[in-house]
């Protein structure tokens, strides 16, 4: 059986086929936003869904997550979107699972880098398997500020609260990174206003991105508006190479 493709893969035009990282400060509305995704199922690794009317599976350890994932992959359900809330705690559960499995107290007890590699490999394995399933996958994370030092100075950048290597794994696999932020402005009478927004484009000062190219740079933190923006936008087409450029 041939493995090499005979035709190109078309870009996925359905939001329920994508993997999305949504992050921001505590209680800004990340879980509520994600709860409006199509036929959503929460894998709840921490409390915080008490005010939402949602389907959820309490996840108290990596074994619970593996069991829930096995049922999701089996496909005997009507859910179309899986939400891990939060992926930060999921990573902690993964680390605890590896430590217990190898009967060690710290990642460094297995020798230089080995423990960390085992944790990250297991974390990536499970998330990748979920991402390949025919369901949307939303990963929720909190936000933190880090200081970035360059040759010309320092600046503060907002990033998801995952450990560095886990953050790189997640950022490498998602189709969108949505930063939930408060946009401040001053009204006509001098009053201070705040608007909850999603930022979707890369910036020096926060992590964000949209590989689909369908979203505006900023939009309201409102799932129906987000859904409408994604579905009404036309994905940018890649420029066709000219004969001259192709020959270079």
C-alpha cells in the first residue's frame, strides 16, 4: 500500500477540526468562551466550571486523562470539541505520573535530562494523539509575565504559564494561539473603560498567532463573534511562484 500522497491536502475550513490554545489572566472568561464551542466536552483538571452548564469529566491525575482520552478516541459519543482546562495542570499530572512510574522524587533523579525528556515525550504523545482525532481541541492556560533580555534592552512579555519545554510543545502543535486580554480606554467624560478582547497576531509583548490567517488582529472575547469572524473570512492564498522565481 502506497503511503505517499497523490493529491495535496486542502486547508481545514472547519473550526471543529483545529487545535487552539486559549490563555489569559484568571477569571477573564477563558472557560466560558470555550464552553460555546460545538458539542464541547471539558476535561477539567482543576475546579472552576461551577458557574457553567457544561459536560465535564473531572481529571485528578494522568491516569484519569488517559482513560478519558481512550473513550474519546473510541468515538462512541456525540462530542465534537475537547477542552483541556487547564493544560497547565495536565502537564503537572503527567510529571507526577512519570515520577511515580520510575519511583523517583524529582525529574533530575534519572540522570541529566532523562526525566524531563520522559515527561515531555509522554505529554506530547497524548496531546498529539488527541490533535489527530476528528474533533476540535481547545487547550486552556493561565498567563504570566516573563522578562526578555536582548542586545538593546529588556522588555516584558506575556506567555502561557506552562514550563518552557511544554510551552514549546503546545505552541508547535496548535493552529491558533488566542491571548485573552483587557483593552483599556478612556471615555468622552474621562471615565476608564475595559473591554475583554482576544489578540490573535504575533507581538513582542505577548504570545499569539493564527496559522489560518482568517482572524482579525483583535476581536471581542465572545465566541459567537469569534466563530463568525473565522467562518466569514477568506483564508489568504499563497502567492503563485513565477517561472522566473521558480527557476532560481
